[in-house]
C-alpha cells in the first residue's frame, strides 16, 4: 500500500501545483502545437466535461466516489501497478477537491483539439483508470 499512498501524494502535488501555477501565470493561450494543443486558462464549476449537478449534491457525490475508490483500493490494490492506478485516481480526485475548495472552481488548462479543456489532476484520474483497465485485461488473458 505504500506505493499507492506515495502516488496519491504525487498526484495531489502535481494537480494542485499546476492549477496554482495556471491561476498565477496563464493569462493568455500558450501555443504548443498550433491550434491543436495548447495551454488555455479555464475555470470549471462542474464535474467531468463541465457537467453541473445542483448544490451541495455535486460535492457529496465527488466525496462518495473517492471514498468508494479508496475502500475498493484497500481490498483490490494487490500489485504495484494497481496501487499506482488507484493512487493516481485518488490523488487526482483529491487535487480537484482541494482546487475547488480554494475558489469554488477547478482550474483547467490543457487544450487538445476540440476536447474540453482539462487539467493535470484529470489526467491522473484518466491514466489511473487506463492502468487498472490494462491490468484487468492482462489478468484476464493469464487466467
């Protein structure tokens, strides 16, 4: 479990740190690959893809999801790879909560094509899910 908690900490630091830097320094779009990839400051009141759920229910839903993932990880994170996957999901989720508690918004800054603008914490969550899915496929093939 040590690997998972280290990954949680790194995910929180990366997510909160990059959002903090974007809040301070990202005043206009920064081009990386033409109009396709760049850094673009955006504030998100909602959850995934800007979907908003009324009132405090949104915050309760996010906390409940993180609690469920943490409980599930405690039982199922039996390999280093699964610990990293769960750690990224939890770290990214906690980072987004911390960012939201500061000013009521999640700071998004990564723009790729026409996909909604997202942040490093969102990327941690996505990569964590991909890692767990990959491990699930590998285990199924071995069985």
